[in-house]
C-alpha cells in the first residue's frame, strides 16, 4: 500500500499506548545520534491496519522519547524522500487536529517548536505544510503553543528563522488564525 493511503481516521480497535511505544521504539534507533529506522517507518505508514489516530499515538510516543519527528526526518532524509515522509505524517496530524484530536493539536505545536526554535535552520517541509493548513487548525496550535512548549512564544520562535517575506506571511497567518478563535 502507498504511504498513508486510504487510512481511516479511527477504527474500533485503537492502538494501545503500550503498542504505540513499541512502534516508536522501533522507529527510533539509539546510537551516536537519534535517527529513524526507514523500514519501520515504511511499515507504519503503509500498514492499512493502523488508523490516523494510531499514527498520532505513535508520533506522540516518538516525540516523548526522542523529540521532534519533523526534526528527525529533516536530519535523516533528504530531497523527495524527506518531503514525502514529512508530508504524510504532517497531513495525518493536521487532519486529526481538524477532527478535534487534542493530542494531534499538541503534537503540531511541539513539532513546530522542534522544527524552528530548537534546530539550526528549520524543517521547511513541516512548516510549509502546517502553515498551509486551515486557519482554524493553526489557531488551535497557536492556542496551546506556549503551554505545551514551556512558555515559549510562537511569534518569537517564528521570527528570525525564515526569510523576511516568509516570516511576515507566517506571523500574519498566526495572527489571523488567533483572531478567528472564539
């Protein structure tokens, strides 16, 4: 099956937290640097038995143990492969956030910090995808950003990490998203 293709949003038998941790541990290889095991990543993203909700659980477990998956993907892969993996995972997180999955919203906020403030340069594939998401989702991410990132400021983290025009676009998108939240 293609990566991420035809994956249900949720199913009747969600993945247990323990099994999500097992997948996360298989994904993360502990060595000199944390990296991602490509064959496990391919299995997880092409397994039709894993729902989007399951992928969120696995990503959450990975984030808890190893840190930002966007950052790990950015450092482990290059070019089209990095973009493909990042887009599949980001799209699942965005779709689940749109369905009200609070873990997905929190993960998007953590991943945004990991993709900007916590790395040299930025994980551009992730940030481009997130900032093209629906304004309501971006607003939800902005709402929880400082809480899930220990009082970090989303606007401060965006400033200085991008070209001026991109930075200005992202700041405006955040401000517009925040202004629409009731």
